[in-house]
C-alpha cells in the first residue's frame, strides 16, 4: 500500500513570512513531489495572503519534519490530507 500526503499552507503575511517559508521548502525539497502556489494580484497591489499546496513523497519522518518546521513559522496555517491506495 502506498500513501499520498498533500498539505495546504495558508500564509497570512506573505511578505513577512516568505523568506522563512522558502528556506524550509528548499531544505526539504527532496520530499516535495509537486508544489502549487498562488496569491491575488491586481494592477495596483499584490495580496499579502497566499496559499501553497504541496504533494509530498518520501519517508514519512522527513515529511513530518517539514510540517513541524513550517508550523514553527508564525502566520502559517497548515491543513493535511492523506490517501492510501
């Protein structure tokens, strides 16, 4: 049986938290299979709120470490989905 883990990150202050978030994602790039991020952009401004979806693969303990590190960053809410197939 295989497991598929997807985590969603809601970043409430993108400008403030982007550096720490990017460092954590880079450090654990070996467990990130795919990444999708978005924030609202208009002609006159860029939203401070953004979201990132991550599909994780690899060892569960490494995925857990990534989640734990992201939880330590202020201004990030994390939701997880797991599937077994």
